C-alpha cells in the first residue's frame, strides 16, 4: 500500500516525462495529496502544541522561523507552524518543484484569464 507521501513523490518523479493532459492529471492528483499531507501535518502539530502558553507558542514559532504575530490566535499560529513544517518535507518540496516545472511548460491548475 502506497502512502500519500510516497505517491506524491512518485507523481513528482513521473512529471518530467508527462505533458499536456497527462501532466495536468498528475498535478490534480498531486494537489489533493499535497493538501492531505498538510491536513495530516496540521492535525499532528495541533496535538503537539495543544495547551501551550502564549510564551511557549511564540518560542515554538521562533524555533521554526515563523514570525510570531500577536494579532493571530492560537489556531492560526498552529496552522502557520504546520504549513512551515509541511513545506519542508520531501513530498511538499517535490510537489512544489513539479508545479514550477509544469508552469514553465505552460501547464497549471489555475485557469488562464
């Protein structure tokens, strides 16, 4: 059984050889998996940081090099920390590279205006 992370890495590896609709299909599947990975990371981060004081949350943000913003509530800061953590995973980095490469080749999930 392939995990979402493994599948995202597989899609990223297959993307350079794909084009047109095939590449768009890889991007679509990758987008779903990217968001699934972010969701899973967010859940784990929220559990890990649950009940932290404002001071401890600010320290966690500082350690992750995420600017602590006093106008954001605990949940928003946890989400930013989760995003920072997820974006540094091999799967997220591979997907980001896949998206950039596809964009250079004129393929994007965003419709042209």
